[in-house]
C-alpha cells in the first residue's frame, strides 16, 4: 500500500472527533486514471477523463477504467471525515468483483486508489485517480 493510502486508511479508522467533510467545488474535473497491475511493470494503462461533479457523488467518485465490471455495482460503507473518503463496491453473486476505495479530497481536486479483486479470477489491480478542477462543466463531460 502506498504511503498516502496508508495515511488515509488510518485517518478513516481513527475514532477521534469528527472533522467537517471537505466539499469538492462543483464543475468539470480532468482526471488522470492509471491502472496498476501487481508484478506486471508497464502493463497498466493510463488515460485522462473529463468528469462533471456536483460536489462528491452520493456513491463516491466512479471507477473510470475501461471495461470494468464494477461500474454498476452497489456501493456500501461510505465513510467521510475531513478530507478522507472511503467506500466498498461489491457486485452481487458468487465470484463477483469487489473493491475498496480510499480518496483524499481537496476543494479543487482529489486523489484516490480503488483496489479491486476480480471475482473468481483471483486477480487484483488498483485504479489510481488524480482529479483537478478545470472550470464549468461542458455538455460532453462524463457524469457519474
């Protein structure tokens, strides 16, 4: 686990006084998406997506990778405290994919890691997202 993700997990787990959740500025975000595959250096893809957000979506930021089986799966255990956001994604049924997501939010950006386990394939991978606010939403921006 990366140092930043470990700090975020500790912040979510800490039972101290609840901090006011950070709110994302509404508008268009340019999100760099990188896929990390363990033991396969250079095999993960990288892309940029424009995403229109009206604050933090109720189900958390979406998984943005191509061909992900997690896109329509339910989100549970949503936790927000200060700049930390975490949640679980679990598809219904046997041997279905699941994921744990942790994000660090700022008013005009976010960084997140979605650690996925792909069902019966016993394969794990991590989607890393870095989003920066770019202004007002355009009609062709992706909406969660």
